[in-house]
C-alpha cells in the first residue's frame, strides 16, 4: 500500500514538472536557447516595443557572445540605451563611454559621448548632498564640448554645465551660512570669501558680503581681548567695502551698526589691555579667561591653537 502511494506521488510530481516545463513562456524559452541570432532579433524588437526589461535580459546574454563581431556595434549601442531607458544611469554612462571609446569613428560616438556625460548630470544629487557626480558631470560635459566643438549638442551641454555650477554655487552659499549658524565664525568668514572668489557673479553676492561683515564682527567679539583689535579692524574693512559696493543695500543699516560696534569693541579692548598692565587682578582675569577658552575649544581648534588662537 505504501509503495503504491509513493509511486502515485512520483507520478504526480513528474506530471507537475512536465506541466510547468510546458508552461514556460516564449521569452523564457528563447532566453534559455542557443539560437543567438533569434535572441538578437527579438531583443531589438522588444527594445522598439519599449519592453526594455525583456530587451535587457536578452542583451545581457548577447554582449559577450558578439564581442569583436560585426554585429557588436549595434548591440552595444542598444544595450547602453536600454540601461538608459530603465534609468540605470550608472550602468548606462559606463556603456555609453565604452561605446565611444571602442568605436571612436562611429557616427554614434558623438551621441554616446554626450549621453555618458548626461547620465552623470542626471545622477547629480540635490545641492545639500555630496557633489562628486556634479563635478564629474561638468568634466564629462566639458570634454564633450572639447571633442565636438561643432556639435549641435554643444549649446545644450553648456546649459547643463551652467545648471551644475549653479548647484555648486548654492552649496557653497549654504555651507558658509551653516558655519555662521553653528557659531563657527572664523570658518564662516573663510567660506564666504571662498564662495565669493569662486563665484564672483553669484546671485548671493550681496547677502554673502553682508554676512561676511557679520561673521567677522562676531569672530572678533568672541575672541580674547589681545586679538580683538586686529579682528575688529578687519570687520570694519569688510563693512567699508560693502558700503562702497552697495550704497543702497537693504543691509546697509546693519552693516553701519556693525562697523560702529567694531570701533567700540576696539576701544574697549584697548582699555582692558591697558588696565591689565597696571592691575594684577585684571591681568590674572584675562589669563584665566585664556585658559578657559582653550579648554572649551574642540579638538580640531586645539590642534591649531598657534594658528587660530581664540
């Protein structure tokens, strides 16, 4: 009885396997077959029908098979664009570049070189994230312009480069403001100056120059008295430069106030330092203040205390 049951179960399983095998789709059968010419033909058909997932499945089987053969150029071209259509820009840009490098004399080389750079552009993240792909996109697009200066796509490539530079400009502006927000005033001054140097025509120029004055004033205000005169003086320099450049600025009143406060800060620092020369209690208080300031500095600032004393 038990043997009969086992025989019956084996028969059912065999029937099930046969049934499942016969239910294999036409696509699965083709993918598993050795008819590469048919696979090639159907892959192109799937691509033209915009069934990119099925096209990709077949192209992946074919690329190694056809490498070095006459049909390879068309195959690699479609393979790159299939990845692009599926929004796998990392794979697409690699395959576009490989095509352009492998077939530099092809009429499609220019197109593939452009799309390789464009995939970097599409993978460029929002300004607040790491901008490595943004920099690579600029480099790739500039290379395209250098290689194909007469291309119809040069105008578009130039516009894309400008969009990417605008993003880097916004990141530089946001990073500098962040230093000010977290009260790292010296870094804020440096960051604002670097951003203004790198992007002299930035739309944020007026605001950043105002914030440079503010950050320098706060840097001086939070410094030890023996460093304040030099730092307040620089705040006044920034303020005067701002007022000359933007005489009608909405920030003008604040900048003038910061300049006056800087002058008062200089006089106050001079008074305290002069008093310390004749008053041991004041001198001791300043010395203790210097020690306390050093203790509260973060490790990175302690290591730079000789360069950036607070």
